[in-house]
């Protein structure tokens, strides 16, 4: 029923998908990069640690993008997972949150605080918006994924990205690199959850 509704509203859905990718560039790449550089210039150590943690977690979005270039169904799971983990990474650390709250008022603090709330809302809504497309993650391969018009809409922006920045590389090669990156990401996440989290808790300094 829901898939038929999406098919009817495909022009609206296509606009939504492209808007989501444009917002992702702004909220998950450009603004956090500016904040990271600004934090180093201002020597704001708490913000430096928070933003470095953010970039480590947000790298899953880049991995998901390259998985989508190869039209791999797991890319949809990776994308939802990234949207869930990013807000957690920005609010999880008690000691860093306290240090940020104790920072004197400044342009950097204002921009960071505004961005942290904005990117939290954006990723939360983004994760919810992807739920109706979870069936894409369980497609029986690339052909089935591409054949589904609703799933295909999410692949068009990554394909344009590929043609713009990697015109001479094959989707299969980029997908292989993304799978290697995903495996390494999951190993690091597993190590943190099962070994480090119990020792350091919600303290970024351990």
C-alpha cells in the first residue's frame, strides 16, 4: 500500500531525496568542517574532541554513499545507522558536554550549539524518513534494487557524485572499497562497545 502511494507521488519523492542530499552536504560536511577548523584556531579542546569524534562516526555516511554508488542493498542500513549514531556521538560524552556548557559565550559556541541541535533534528528526521525504504536493504541484489523505482531514487545523487568526482573508476571498485571501509568501521565500533565503553563509560577522557 505504502509503496504504491510512493509510486504515485514519485515527483514529490524525487525532490525530497535530492533535498535530503543537499542538506546532508550542508549539515554533515560543510558546517562541521568549519567548526572543526574554528575550534583548532580558537584552541577549544572540548570542541576539538567532540568534532573529531563526530567525523569518525560520520564517516559511515561517506561509506554509505559509496555503497550506494555500487547499488549495494546494505547501503540503506548503513545510512540509517549513520543517522542514528551521529546524534549519539554529539550528546553522549558527559565530560565534554560540561566543558562546552562552561565555555564563555562566543561565536564559536553559538554556532556549535545551533549546529548540534540542527544536525540532531536533521538526522533524526532523516532516519525516520528512511524507514519506509528499509525493504531496499533486503533486496536480493543490485538488479532488484535498481528495478525498484523508489529505491532507485536514492541512488541517483550518489551516481551523479560518482560521475563528477570518480568518472574513471567503476562502481564495482568503489563498492569494494566501501565494503572494506564498512568492515573496518564495524570492527572499530565493536571494539569501542565491547571493550572501551565499559571502562570509560560516558567520559571521553576515559
